[in-house]
């Protein structure tokens, strides 16, 4: 669909994306990458997931298959089942001045940069994979109309 096609004009407004969830085969291995290479600090974790605050959003890593049944919460309510497979894509934002530092940092940690794009409006994107094959991107401002 093109911009605006098929959208409801009566839907209430949405804010930002609050959470993004990825599914991993080995939670310890994933934590080693996200914490050891990307420098993320967990705010909550257990044997089935870890939550990382990033700016105004949260990156959730779930052990694949650990959330495929409803989770009953002790204070009431339940989180419905969810799970995923395949190589997904997500992007982190970074200042333009930090892109070269990220390139060097990833390379120093043995993370292959699979692609680099210099977008028409001046943004740069670095593409690399996490240990589960998900395609991660670090992008500087100017990539999208809202970023």
C-alpha cells in the first residue's frame, strides 16, 4: 500500500514502538553478543527472556519456544502465546559521528559488516548479523522522514 492507503481515519493515534521482540536459540549466547559486543545492559531477565532498555524503547530477547504458551501473571492477567522463526530485521539509531566508531567496534569484535549504505539524504546504515542470523542495522539520522 502507498502512504495512507487503506488506513482508518478513525483509529486513535499511536505513539512510538514500545517493544521489539526477537527469538533466539541460545539465550546465553545472545546475551553475550548484545551485552558483550553491543554494550546493552539488561533491566529484567529470567531463564526465558531478557529485556534491554534502548532509548525510549525495549528490546526483548526470548528463548525460542519459551513463550509459546500463555504466561499467567501473579498479579492477574496473562500474556498470550507468541513465538517466531526466521531471520528478522531491526535497526538501532546512532549519531552520524559515531558510525565510524561502530564500524571499527564491530570489526574489532569479529562481527562482519554485510552491507553499508549511504542513503540519498546523508544517512549511513551498517548491516550485520546477530548469532541467530537476525539482520541488525545501525543507522544515522536522515534515513526516514521521521528520523
